[in-house]
C-alpha cells in the first residue's frame, strides 16, 4: 500500500501551524485517494478528537475549519468556542483566522460532509463546497476562498497537542561555570582587526520599556561581579532614557576595560511624534551624535546643532545595531536605512521570564520552551531577520545576586555581537580602512614627535577641525603682520 502524503508545502504547513500553539498534524483523510463521498470522510474522521479540514481550490486558496470536538453524526448543532475558519493565499503574507462568534454553533454534526455553516464541504458527495450562510462566522466569501467553490483536493488532519516543552532544544547552550569564564575571556580579549579602533560600538534600539538600559546594567553586572545600576532603568509610560548615552564596562572595580561600548537611546513609541526619531538613529550610526545629546521627538539632530559631531572617524560610528521587538513599522523603516550602511543587526528578546512560566521557573528552559521558540520565529519573519540573529536574554531586575544561567545568556549575546561587529569591519570599503590606518599613523607620528615632558602626559593630543585650523592659521598670520608693523613704527620713532 502506497504512503499517503499531505499536499501542503512546507511554507503552507508552517502558516497553518502558526494558527495553533504547539501541535503536530496527522493526516486522516485525503479525498483524491479515499474518495469525495461524505461516508468516506466519516469512516476515517469520526471520533478522532480535534481536527482541521483543509480545502484547496483552483484559484490557489487553501482554506478550511478547525474544531476541538468530535465528528459523530449526532444531527446536533455543536458549540465549540475554540473553533475557527482560516484562509491561506499567496497574495497575503500571513494566514487569516476567524474565530466562531460567541454563542453560535461551530458546526452541524450531521451525516453530510463537514458543515460549518458558511462552509459545507463535500457537497452532494462531490468535489464542491456549498455556502449556505449563517451567523457563526463573520468573513466575506471572497476573502475566504475567492468565491471559488470547486475543490482540487480536500484533506482532514487530526490536531495533536505536543505540550509546552520541545522534545529537543531549538538552540544548544552550555550551562556551566567553565562556559561563563570562557565567554568572559573571549570578550575581554576581543580586538577589532582595524587600526584606530579599539572597541566595538553597539547601538541599542527598542520600544519604551523593552529593557535596553537594563540590558546594559545586566551585562555590566556580569563583568563587575556584582549588581550595578549605572544606567537609569525602570518602568514608566514614557522613556526614562532621554539622552544618547555611551556606556563602557570594566572587569571588576578598577579593572581593565571591556572592548565594547553600548550606546543607549530613547525608547521608540508608536506615535510618529513621540519617542526616538528614526532619523536620529541614522545620525547615531554615522557617528554624528555625541554622548549626552538630548533627544527631541519632534525633530532629529541637524548639522550645526549642539551635539552634532561634524568630523567623524571609524571609531565613532556604530558597528552593530541591537533591536528589541515590537513597533514593527518604525523598526522596518530603521532597518532599511541601517542595511544600506552595511551595519549588521541582532534582535534581543527580553523579558523571556515574564513571557513564559517555564523560563520563569528555570532560565535553562529557554531553549526547550515552545512559546519562546514560536515568538522567535514570529519576530524573525515579521522583521526579515534570520532566526540565528534572534537572541533571547533575561535582564537582572529583581535579583540581588548574580545567576550562572542568566550570565551565560547575556555573555553569549555579547559574544555574538562582537562576531557580527567583526563582519562589519571585514566588509568595510578599502578607502574607509585606509582612512582608519592614516588616522592611526598620524596619531603615532604625533606621539613620536612629542617632547619628553609631553610624551609623559596622559592627555590625548588635541586636534582642531579643518575649518578651525584654517581660522587659527589666519589669526596667526594676522598677528605676525601686526607685530611687524609695530616694529617698523618703533624704528621710525
């Protein structure tokens, strides 16, 4: 006997599965194989528990209905609050799901084909669908099936719950003290392979309350070895971060600096005139925004304004962009511009312990959580970011002591950031790398030409912008002319 296979493609199957929690589909009935008469459907599908009917038509629609109740030919109207209709079309990026209206019967449990009121499958024991109507579901026929009631195939699947835990983790993580120390060592020894740049600059972008400032505090705590709260963090309706801040970290009190600068921004908001202005993100990425610049929701930073860095070097620019989920329209706009600049992006899934009870119970459940995996896939598809760039993390918020599992997640995220920052440096145009080398060479020559006293000074050499240099030279020449005139006057006297 030949194996009966589903007609659903991988993408169509994933779209259908996205309408459920953690389930698998078991094919019970396929009309092109078992026949279109209703008795063939009942023979294979009665008393099978939750099922989903999947219809295919010549217009390319895949549509149908789900019920959690048995088919049993009782000739009764069946109430099922979990029932819904669905429609999948290549013309739409996401499937449509329409729940049964409250108090209305989900389907008629008769000896006919599956009868959901607006959909009567296997009408007259044939490859057609009738649409008698009714008040159970509210959806236009053209949206549901394109007004095409002719079937090319009809399948019924048993819907089987898989529970809250995956059989195998969707991402492998080593939860050990050795791993924590290994991650710290790798991060501390990081060095960009570009002269003139000593650390990676990572920009954090996200909605209000996403946990951007808390993420920095958590990373800082992991390196310091104790809880810290250097960045202002908390819960509020508006962004607590109103300035552009660049934060560095040290390995313990008075320890060496970590080669990473986290740049914190004002939170994004849904309203166009509230929260961080997307154009300011571009100014930050280009290195034009100075530390402690005060954000304005109404207008982005413009050239010539206080806080605008006119002369930018590679070390001032952003090498990686971190994004928290939500507010997709603004994110999409920002991503388009950031992509043009060649800046890689990682999406942090914060507050995973609040989202999933299993993770709240034990952080190590993050890679076994059906819910976390599902949300990771959803934001990956919504933003067009590869799933490998979606990183779940937990910030320190209520803890008073460090936690091994939390540190491993945080440090793993930082290691990935540095790897992606390296990708940015490797993809730099040759002229940008040459500019960085020239700046480093010029800096080295200045240091070599200093007097012994100056060389011993810890102050960095001061470099005027080009326009200021010109005005200084003019002033110097003007002073020389004035001195010469005074000398001539003295000689005449």
